[in-house]
């Protein structure tokens, strides 16, 4: 989302600077190159956003340790099912 806003601001800046949107105005080679660069940057940002990992999908060191402990507890039969827990708690 933040990338899109940045891109829009950059695009608006160059449009105002070079008045690209006015009818009949000639776009200079330099302006055209800038617009092409902006187009490429936008495509790259879209690709990055599509392939970016969700930060909630990455485990912290503490979470990795807890996950390992959970597997160990499961192997050793130390876990209690939700059904059994509710029964023990009288729920």
C-alpha cells in the first residue's frame, strides 16, 4: 500500500514538472525515459508485493523454540486434547 502511494506521488511530481498530460504538448525524450523508468519501477513494485512474504508467516526465535517443544511434548504424550481439557475443566 505504501509503495503505491509513493509511486503515485512520484508520478504526479513528474507529470506536474513536465506537464505531460496537456493535450498537444510534445513529450521530450528525457521525459519519455523518465516515464518508462517509472513504469518499470511500478511493475517491479507490483511484483515485489505479489511475492512478498506475510510477516506473520515468519517465526521468531521464541516461536521456533515453542514449536519444537510442542512437537517434543506431542511425541512424549504430554499433550491434552481440547476435548479432554474441557472435560477436566467441567466445561
